[in-house]
C-alpha cells in the first residue's frame, strides 16, 4: 500500500510519530510531504520518500492557502496513494479537501484545536465550516483528548462513529526511561520545555517565579524551546536576575529533565502535551493546567499538581508547594507519574490502536 503523510513540521512528525511511521514502513511505501527541516533526513533514512511542501504554519494568507490546496491536489494526483494521513490544521483541511476531490481514503489527526477555537468569532466559524466540508468523507478522525472530540461532534463537524480517541501520541517508555531523582536540595530547579509563547503560559510562569524569588525561596527555572514570539528582551532580563536559564531549542531534552526537580507547563490549550508525558515518564512531578490535553498526564495531588490556566496566583501556589516539599515527597510523586505513563500512555499501545483504526473497514 502507498501511504502519504501530510504535516507542517519535521520536528513534531519525527519526535512524536516516528514509531508509528516505523510500523507503517513494515508493509507499505510511505511518502511524507512537509517543509524541509533537519529531521527530514532521519525520516528519509528510515525509508520515507520526502516531498517538500509549501506549508506556512501560522500564516493566514488566503492566496498561500489556495496554493497549498492546489499543491496537495497535484501531489495526490501524482502519487496516487491508497491512504493519506494528515496532522495539524492546514494539512488536515487542505489535504482532506484534495483527498475528497481525488476520492482517496484519508485519516485525520486533530493534535489540538489551536488559537482559532479558543474564542467565539468569525475565525472560529470559518474554520468550523472548513473542517465540516473537509472531514465529511474522512475514514477516521483521531483526537488526543475527549474535549476536542466532543467539540467536533457537538459542532456537527464529524460523526461520533468515525472518531477515535487516543491517549495523545503516547510516550516511548524506553527513550524516556526513569531518571534517578536529584539528591541535592540547595535549589529547587523547575523546567519548562516548549515553544516560548504566551499561549504556553510563559507570562504567568515568569510572574510566579519572580514572586517566589522575592519571597526568598531558592528556586530557578530552565527554559528549553525556540522563541515563537518576541521574548528575547524579557528572557535576557531574567537571566541577569540570575534565576532563569535559557537553552534554546534542544534536540534531546532528557539531560534537562534529569537535572530538574519538577516540570511546569501552564498552557492555555493543548491536544495532548507530550512534554508532560515525557517528564512524568522520566519520574518527575508535573505542574500543569487543569484543562483537557494537560490534566490527563497528572494524578492531581499524587503525581503532580493542577493549576488554573491563565491564573498567576494558582500557578504560584502550586510551584510554592513543590518548592516547600522534601526531596522524598517530590521523588514519590515522580514515581507515581512514571507508573501512570506505563498504565495509560505507552506509545506501543497508541501505535497499535492507530494502525487498527486506519485498517478498519
């Protein structure tokens, strides 16, 4: 079988779908189409056939989107895949429309609803209509949390019997193996991994950390991830204050997880936050927002703490509680988090469920 995968970013596809692609490559010829990035080469080494794609991840230019739709139509016409699998909003919509026109079976992954669905308004209405048209003949639509699934069903975008709820992309428990908990207690080291942008809750996180520092609590924050918005002056100021350490984008975050006492992700919205899963699998307590896509990774008060999104005081309270705990208490939380990942989020099981759903007649 010839399978075409459409995505918008090499990093996400390689880091979170590598195991699925490996499984698909066993019996199928796999093509991938996305903008070129350095992690395309490992995907090609696995056996994927790569075609560069003009996807503008965050742009709202109608002409560029029309060009993308035409591109996907020409691509599917040329490759004639037996199945197309799409990830993220633009490949989901425009790739699906091309598949409908070509009468090619397609499976769609809703990895998160993004900014468009956060507020009622013209943009949400437009995206809803486009999704309704695009997904009408989808073979299966995958969701990473039940809230996203319910929104699509309630809005009439997709029928329930054509949906499949997964535990996110799962987590590779061998790659993110248990890391011995740090024994030093002089400084409570918190970690944020993700795109540095306001919708990840970084403003609230920075404010909460400054409040703790002003109280004389000895804690620090490591930030790992690319700058999606203009945070460079703010980060430089906090680095000078001595409590923030910025490391930029890192291909391997495991050394940073190993060094931290607790992971923090106060995001406003997520499909399923992979970083929460990775840090929990590594045996670290997790502080994250009490929203679908984040809270599934945490057994509240047992493996971590849930805080209210966009609420500095709530986040501050959670961080302070972790800072005030003994090392033994934090270590116990991390151990429970690891077991929670083994029980529910093993990537091997997620891959099996995905394969089963796309093979189902």
